C-alpha cells in the first residue's frame, strides 16, 4: 500500500480543496480509508448534498481540474448521499496478484525470522529493527549461496534485474 501514499494524499487534498471551495471553509469533513485485498477506497464526507460537477477549465485557469485528476488516478469514483450530506469516493487498485503474493511470502519470512528483540509485530512496525532483520536475512542467504557454490553477486544481479523489470523468475 505504500505505493499509493502519494496518490492518496493528492486525492485527499483535491477533495478537501473542493469542500473548502464549494461547501465553505471550516466545514466539517471526515476522510475514510478502507483497504481490502484488491483496492484502497478513499471517501471524503461533507455536509453538502450538492454533487460535484466536472469542469472543463481553459488552459490558463488555475483551478477546476480536481475531478479530472481524481478520475485519472482512480479506477472508479462517485458520490454517495449520506444522512449528513454526501461522500465523494474513489477506488485505487492495490498491487497485482503476483506482487501481493511475494509481499505476503516475505512478510511470513520476516515474521518468523526473529533476529531482533520483540515479537513479529514489533519487528514489522519498527523500521530500524525491520531493516536490521532484512539485512541479517540477506546476509544469511549470501552465506547459504556461497556454501552451495553459487555466485552471490550473480544471484543478486539477476534478482535486481527481475525486480526492476517487474518480470517473474522462470
């Protein structure tokens, strides 16, 4: 989900700007983020029942592109009436299935590796401890490769190439 931080921040900023512009500065809003296995849903609730309108600003206009930006970043978006007003929502896709599977597999390894003090949750939420655990795991794998007469540099280069290209190891 870290890959969506910038997009989500941008969307939240655009939606909040729309509330300030069209509902009024100081209006109460609530940002709701819900994630499931496939997507992140962002909703901004406000007290107005007026639905947002897509504008078509001229090139020299400084505003009016928020919903165009939202539509470009999200797979889908819309407006839902609420008891207090409305919610403008959008859905952002999470990582592809293969990437998600790899992240889950690495999480399992990191949770059971145990080179740091504290339980698995502490290791995965405390950045310095997490970095130390990952470094220790990679170091152990390099020793394992060497013990099996494999070239660690070659394996690391191949892994980096596959990672950067997004391709799978065959």
